């Protein structure tokens, strides 16, 4: 589903964020991406969201090389990907329902479809009773769950998360991770960037560790610091 | 492994179903989005009445000024058009011309280019008219002979041709004198020409102003909705989708501005109607001021909407590209 083939990313400032990273993820696989801050986790996710383009190497999604995907096609690519941000990026000028509905509106779903799918997504994250609230009135953990509902409401094939538990206590973090696991169970490819070592180790999943832009370790057991 | 594979297929199908919107659905949702955007843009303008009103008023004033000048020029032109009808060249014929010579002169006058009509007034007719109008009837009895010459009234097609016609007619045989009292009309014509050019120049300058004002308003709107734009782009909103609400806002600003400008102009013509009618009465004229009219109103809306749209388009083109997810 995802294949990085000797990918390099050098920013205009000359900073080399990724230096020859290669890995592969099957469809329906879940993995953690870890490493110190500045190791290249965010850059790797940005490449997958087509926010940044690689300097060299190939990035294949579902067998298709997306290096040269034209600008006009990017929105349609992003509709196959769900993204959860650390700061969740919810819009506080509208209700929870409208926040979650955004990816569907953008893709042109009908009003009825949107209602059904948004409620299903909110039900999955356990926030069905909050659909009319403004997200600003919710707790940090609930806000993050709204962010997850928005990331999965259009049933993406790939779910990316950048430090999704960064601001949450261990209990809530574990709940969020369990939620990601449930999406993997229904066949979504899930890649979570996190430096919450304890949590990751407890999940018993594939762990990829970046160090100074290179893949230092890729396997199920984690070597630790 | 097999389990993973079947899962993969399952995901693929589900994903595909998610993408599988029929053309009809797509068109319908496209239309719905246009409707919703139009509604939301209108609501947004109404929800921020002060900021919106300022922009709309600036547009209205910028449209009113050239439109008012245009209407003035058009009204004066109509007025001078009324004078055109009486802008005739009087051609006095030498005394003692024979009837056949008069006939051939008539034909020659009619043959000149730019002549609308030629009317023959015999010396006797002229005398009768003078008697009737001047009140010197009894005094005329004492004259031995008719002092008035035969004459022609030549009506030029265009005021601009009058001077040329006068010279040409003067060359003709049997013509004694030619009179044209039209210099002031020609000057007025020149002024109107200038007025029309001024309308264009003023319109262009103020139109540019409107484009800048709308552009600036839209730029502020884009900046205040930066977060929303980022998220929409992140979840797969196309550039057109992101652009649409701002273009509608610009269009609506322009149209609202044009509506208020039409209101101003109507008020202006009502306000001026009284004095103008009085003045016209003094000059024994049937002239009355003519306002914008329906087609003028439509043109005003078109210009307002168009200028608003252009302003929005420029702002959007410049600023939306800079907002990308990070």
C-alpha cells in the first residue's frame, strides 16, 4: 500500500530531513514511526500527505508513483488519506458535526449520506451525543477523537497520525491508540508517528525508528533507548 | 497472509464505493454546493453588517459617480437632440429667379450629401407668416412689393455636417445668402463628446478602485479564514472549492453595491426632476429628465457584479495559493 524507495528530502534551507529512507507497508498493516524530534517523522508524514515533495527517490501508493502527481490531482489523492494532527486542527466556528462532515462536503456527498456517515464516525469514537457541541467546549481527549472521526469519516485507505497523543495523559493516550487499532482491524493502513515509547512498546506492533533522517530500525520488538 | 489479502480486497471495495459517485450525484452536489455557498456568502455579509456595508457603500459611490455623469450627458444630449430638429440652414434665393431655376436649385440642394430634407418657402408664404406672427400686418400694406426673398430650409442629417453644407450651398448659383446659427450647438456637441469620454475615464478609474476595494476585503476574509482553508485543503478540497465562497462574496459585494447605486441614482433623478421641469417650462420645452431605466439598471448590475468578481478573483489568485497545509 505504501512504499518508500530510497527517498530523500532536502529543504530549500539545505537541511536534509530524510536521507535514503526505504520501507514498505501492506494494506491493513499498522506501524509506529518513532525517533527524536528532528529525526524526520513529520517530514515523512508530509511526503505521504503530499504537503512536501521528495527531492529524490520514489514514493508509491497502491502501486502508483505519486512523485509527479500534478497539483490539480492532489485533492483527489488526499481524499484517500485520513490525517490526525497533534493539535487536531478543528475549526471552532462550527459544531462537531460540521467539523467531521468537512471531508464529505469537499468530496461532494449528498446531505443524507453526510448525516449517516458523520454519525457513524462519531459513534465509532464515542462522541455521538456531542455532535451539536462546539469542539472548543470539549476536553483535549474528546477533541482528539473528533479529529480522528474527521480523519476516518470518508473511509480512507490510509490513516496517518502525527503525535496524536502528544497532549494527552497515559490513560487517554491508550484509548486513542486502541481506537487506531480498531481501524486497522477493518483493513485501514495505519501509520502513527509518536515518541511515546512506553505506549508504543505496550502495543506490540511494527515500529520504525528514524534517526537523523535515516531508518535506524524496523521491526516488531523495540530496542529502546 | 491470506487473511490480510482478503482484508485488502475488502478495503479496496469499500474505498471504491466511497469514491463511486455517479455523474448525476456529482452534478447535483456541485449545484448544491453552489447554492449553499451563495447562501452562506449572503449570510456572512449580513452577519458582519458594518464591514460589509462599508465595502458595499464604497462600491455604490464609485458606481454612482460615473453613472450620474453618464445620465447627465445622455439627458443633455437628448435635449440638444430636440434642438437638432430646429437646427436648419436658411438659404435665401436671389430675387427674380425663375420657377424652373428654383426647381433645379431644389434638386441640387436635395442632392447634397448629408441633407435630411429641403423645404421651399416662397416669398409670399414668408410674408404671410411674417404678417401673422409679427403683428405688423397693417404696416406691410404700405410696402409696394414683397421685401422678402424666396428661401429654402435645409435640414442637415447631422449637426457636424452643417458647416460643410453651408459652404457647399454658398457655391450654388442663385443663392444669395446662407444663414446658420448653430455654433453654440456645435460647441455643446463637442462638450458632450468630452463628457462621454470623461464618463469612460472616470468609470475606468473608479472601476479600478472598486476592484482594489473588493480585492482588499476578500484578502482580509481569506486571512481570517486561514485555518479553515488549510483544513479544507488537507481533507481534499480542490482549489475551485476553496475559491468559490470568496468569488461569490466578491460578486455579491458588487451586486449589492450596484443596487444601492441604482437607489442613489433614482433618488437623484427624483430630486432633480422638479427643478428641471420648471426650467423646461420656462423654455417652453417638453423636456423631462430621464433616469436609469430598466436596461440601464441591468447594465449597472452587470458592471457592479463583474467588477466585484474581478476584484475577488485577483485577491483569491494572489492569496489562496500561499495558504497550504503545513
